[in-house]
DNA sequence: TTAAATAATGCAATCGATTGCGTTAACAAT
DNA sequence: ATTGTTAACGCAATCGATTGCATTATTTAA
C-alpha cells in the first residue's frame, strides 16, 4: 500500500557504493570524487530521494527547528511578529513550530514540554506567566538551549534574553500627551497587570500623572481582556460615569477603536469631549474616524530581532550567564483622536 | 559543558530493568505491572526525563506534525485561519510547522520539500501556484500523505481535498447587491486572477453583470496586489476617471478601506456618489466610517475544518482516489458603504 | 505437587543518517 | 621496484525509542 521509504541505502545499493559515501556525496563532503558525487546526485533525483530530517536530527542532535509560544496568534501585532520570525528563520535555514497558550500557564508549560521533546534548537516565548520566574523553561536552561522572550517578558527580565519595547516610557508619553492638552480625568483601560507589559504601561501612566501633579485614582484604572467585547462593556460603563472622563488611554487599538465607536454612537464627540489614545498601531487605526492616536509598535522588527538573537546564541558558544536585553524603538503617533497640533 | 541527554536507558540502568520495560511503562502498556510502572514513572520525573520525539518518530514513522504553507501569515484572515488550525491540531495531539511562500511558487516548492523531509503526517496549503496542477506535492501523493488545500486551491480542485467558500457565488451576491441599487458603472478591483479565488470572484462579478444585462468592460477590472499601497494607487487612478464609477467591488477589506478613505479625502461621498463593497469582514470593517459592506469569510472555521479533514484522512485508511471538497458558508454583510436598506 | 496458563519482563533488531577510523587504490618520489 | 602520500571510499557504531518474539516469574488449575 504505502510506498517504501527511499533511503541512502537504496541509492547505495543501486550504485554499488556504501551508504556512507552516499551520505557524504549528498552533502558535498570533499572526500568524495566529483564523478561519484555526480552519479549519486543523479540517482537520488531519479529515485525521488528525500532526506529524512528526523534521522539526521537524531544523529546530529540539531533539528534546525525553533519553537514559538504565544498567547494567541491572530492579533495584528502577533501575526506581524510571527511573519517576521518566519522570514528570518527561513532565511537562516530554520523553521518554526508555533503554539498558542491561550493565556493559560498550564498550556504554556505543556507547549514548552512538547517543544522540548521535539528537540527544538531554541525557544521563543511571549509568556503568559505572571510568576516572577517561569519555572517551566528549566529543562531548556539545563541543556543550554537558548530561550528568548519577546513582547511579554518575565518579571525578572534582566536574567533572561528579551526583546521588547520600553512599555513604561511609551505609556508615559501617551499619558503625558493627553495631560498636555489640559485633560484631568484620564481613564486607563488595560489588560492583566500581572503581565509585565501591562504592569509597565500602568507604571508609565502613573508616572505621567504624578509628574503633572495629578492624583492617582485606582478607580480610573480598569483591567479588562482588551477584546472587542471588553470594549463594548467598557463603553457602556463609561457612559454611566459622572463626570465623564475627558481622556482615555487604552492599552490596545482593538479595544480603543471599539470604545471610540460606541461612545460616538452615544453622541459623544471625539476628541472634543473625550480624547482617546490606543496602543499598537494596527493598520486600520489610521482609517478610523477620527483616526486614532496610538503607539507604533515594531512587530516585524521584533520578530526578526528575536530570531537573530537566538541564532546568534546558537552559533556562538555562549557562556554568558546573564541574559541580553534588546529594547526596540517605538513611536507616539499623534492623530485626530487627540486634538493637539503636533507638539 | 552540555548536560547529557537523559534517555530511557538511564532510567533502565537506575532501576535495573530493561529499556523495553521503561518504554512500555511510560506509555501505559498493559503488560507492565502497576508496581514497576509506578517506580519508572517516579524515576523518570526525578531524573527529569523528557521523551525524544525525534527518535520515536523515526521508529514509528509518525510525527504528529502537520505542515502548513501560506502565502503570508500576517493578514487578519490568514492569522485567524491559523489560529483555528493550531487550536484544532493541538486538541488532537498534533502541532504545526508554519511556512510562508510569499507568493512565490519556488518558495512554496522548497517549503513543501522541507516539510516532507521532516516527515509531517499531513500538509495543508493555501497555494500560490497558478499552474493547473501543482506538481510539487507529488512526493506526498506518492507516499499517501494527506494534502488538503484551503482558501487558495488549485485550478483542478475537484481532484484534491479542499476547504473553501464559494467565491463565485459570494462575488455574485456582492456585485448583484450593487446593481440592485441601480448602479451601472461597477468597478472591480481584485488580485491576480491566475489565482483561483480571484478568478472565481471575477466570474461571479461577470455573471452578475450579465444577468442584469449590463455589458462587461474589461477596463473595469483592475488586477492589483490588494495591499494598502495598491489601494492608494487605485484611489488616485479612480479620481482620474470620467465618469466616475458609481460602485466598486474590491476583493479584500484592507484595500477597500484604503480606497474609501482616500476617496473621501478627495471629497467623494460614500455611499452617495460611490458605493463600496469589500471582502473578508476584517474586524475594523465594522468600525470604519461608513462601515463597510463586505463578505463574511469564516476564517477560524476554515482552519478547524481543514485540520479535521486531514486528521480524518489520517485515521481512516482511505482508499478514495478523489478528493473531498468542503464548502463553507459565507455571508454578505450589508452595511453603510452601500446605501441600501436590508433587502 | 506438577503441569498449564498467564503475567511480566528482556533480547535484539529496527528506523535512516552520520562520522571516526581503518582500508584500498592510485599516484608520486626515490 | 619499493616506500611514502594522497585521494576515495567502506565498516560499523551511534543517536533514542519501539516492538515482535522469546524467556522467566507468578498463578491457577488439576
């Protein structure tokens, strides 16, 4: 029924040479004469031979596979990161096994185990773990398999390899921009502040308030899932506030645009009554009415840098105990949802 | 330097049993007594043993890996499909190697080869090939490895396993909806019509025209890359037309929204002067001003159905020579960019 | 108590490619 | 002609888990 696998032994038998010779010929080992190499190449093609990467990886303990774990892959930001990763990996002769954790620490751990079992050469994680030190990567560290965190990094990030932006600084800029226009009641709608990125954004928000001598009110910080649904719920809740906030800093664009849309439906003028700032620079944030002020977050670059860092670790026999941090540049894009002339 | 791998032999040695016993114990083979099984389990945990999936796959020729090839992974639609795939695969004990072809047939072929080398159990492809029969999957067919095409399927699709929507019908409905409001100059902006999905959308467009007794004008069909940039270029070009078209059917939302945005900037009223219909139902198509009429395209479902079909083929020793086609339901979402009361 | 049946475990080959080391062949040097 | 060098290739072990077919230990039946 199933066709037999075609192996180097088959080629060897067909040409009356040893499997060793075939193996060497196929990878251009210098000890094989041009003539036999040619013959073998030809025969391999003719027989439809395809190398068995599993066998090769088992023997050499090198899989040319990188594992990726993300909370979910279908956000504009994350899929952009992954696209960058795939491109960079592919260019370097690697490929990706991508898994989703769905914000579950248990699933993240299971994923890590599976990737370990498959002997990935390296692991890239946007962690969903809120514990200071994610324990489930121990086996990787023990075997010296490089692990790089990106975007969502662990609390004690300076011990690990990380690629991120300065979320605190970005949030600080966004909030300050709102305060600069004289707004005083700035609502912050964010995600789980156990997660590093949201924690830092919150810190930036607080810092900007304090610097402007505005009191911090924890009632003005809402932790949500930042989804479209959360946006709808938040919008409703905002409508019940009195006084209304006069500005909102939302921790992602999806949620920001949803909120903006629903507030407008309720007759609220953006930015006149309420200014809104998002985060991520999703493609359509530019095309909403009004266009959304947001933080431009370099997804593709993050993916590429993450892969490059891991491949770098792979190629240099690194003995550095400490992790390396790469902090990418972001940009505050001031658009119509905050009515300020540029600077 | 590197810690030695911990294998079943190490566990066997530590407990004075054979590796065979350890292997069986770890997979709950009934022939192993509860007692030894317990001991082995415990020891494995204690020693930090992690199964080597490469060795296992080599021996059993079952990798529990599925390959995926897509043109690019960072569109809203595609990442949604992939998210569905990853979820479904993971639930079934499989995982995904995802690769991008970047619309290059050569890259697609290379990717297929690599996935074959890695002995994936099945392959899922959104093909970029415009040739009637994609030859680069031959090795898979020869070895009876299931291949399922989704979204972008080959020309002779009825010979293969496919999961799609009826693009012709969807385009027909979209175009007809425009014509129903009395529009006569309907521009169709689409992608490479060598690709099946765009070809079929074009056919649907033509069919609707012909049914309404409107002449088909090939100058009213523009093949573009459907990107944001293409949208900008198209918008400029539209502004030079006289008379202006009174309706546009764009083959994706990204491009549609860009065009709408730029036309509005030039003072054109949507939908009063020009109606616009998109395709895909990207998340923000609902939040644009005006909201965009579009075709709702079930991405996640497509991913899940594709994986399920492949796993189905994997589990049943299929001898069907012909492929199976799954056609998913789509929906025309009538919104503000076409000024028609529902129905 | 002993044969028969069943339960538990071990032996050794296998999956396919790789590679250190040893051989053989070919050619050059003396 | 003999030895020394290279060049070209083969042998066989190895990576780690699996599994058909023994073999041994334990029960059960008679």
